[in-house]
């Protein structure tokens, strides 16, 4: 039976492992030639330029939807995350935490929106097809085949309750590739997971072209998926190990 000491040691080891994986991920991302640019030179949250022109995703996603999505959904989330952090700083300075619950929830919601949008733009900047190499092997190992993986990802994404995201992530502490639903921007996640592929199913992501046809939109997204980017994200999570 584990003692309290060994339990604490094991817990600390897992936590340290997750932190190390996250640090390695950041370094490896730079080496692999991509980074998720979430802040500006002053440390404030900032939306990086889109990795494509507004009309680059036609005919799957129309230019007007991309323009509205980026400028009136992603960017406002960035501003709101900065406002939440500024408000928490003021609360610390004044020792007035009457609104701490509100601003902590606001930061979680808005910053998660910023992070997921940033990954989403790179996730749909490709030409579809199927994953290759280590990512393909990890999909086969964890889901049985690419066909089974795709079927689950499509079904889970379409079935997100109200607004949210379909998420493919790698979990360093367990070595598992996972498919998750995310409601809103911050709910239903698994702590420690590193997102490698994001599918946005907020209505603003597709409603001008697809109206209520989320099923059609999600299936069409597979012609845009950037599997190379997803593979780099997975590799960056554990740069010292091959995922085979």
C-alpha cells in the first residue's frame, strides 16, 4: 500500500513530467519552425496575423466568414483576456477581490478562446489528405485505424453541445492520443493535454455558408486539415521520444 510520502513523490513526479513536457514543447516548436504567437513584445495577449488570406479557404469556408471570425470573435477574446488580467492586477493592488470569481472565469474563457483560435487557424491551413509518419502510427495505435479515428472525431465534433470545439490532443503523462469535446472554450478538457488539432463548431465559424448544417461543415473541413502542422505539434510535445 502506498504511503503518503510515496503518493506525494509520485504526484510531484507526474506534475514535474507535465511541466517538463510543456517546456520541451515550447523549445521544440521553435526548432520545428512554428510557434503559437499568443503575446506581443510587451507580454500582452495579441492575435497573430492569419496564416492565409481571407479567401484562401474558399469554397469550404467563405472569405466573409473568415474575416468576421478573426476580427470580431478571435480579436475581441484577446482584448477581453487582457482586460481580465488587468482587472486582477488592480484587485491585487487594492486588495479588493469582490469580483475575483468573475475575472478568473473571464480569463479562463477568453484566454482559452485565444489559444484555441490560434491553433484552429493552423489546423485548417492545409490541403487535407491523411496523416503520415509518427502521427499516423499514433492514430492507428490509439484508435485502430485512421477511418475509425476520423469517424469518432467527426461524430464528437458534430455532437458538441451548443458552442465549442472538437479537439485532438496528445497527453504526455499517459502517452495517449485523445479526441475530446470542448464546450465554450474551457470546459470538458483533460488536464495536461496538448492540443494538436482543433475544429471550431461555434456557429460563427460556419453559419453564413452552412446555416444549421454543422454536419456538412465538419466533413468539409477535412479537405483543409493541415496534418503536417498536427504532426509537428505532437512531435514538439515529446521531442526526445518517437511515438511508435
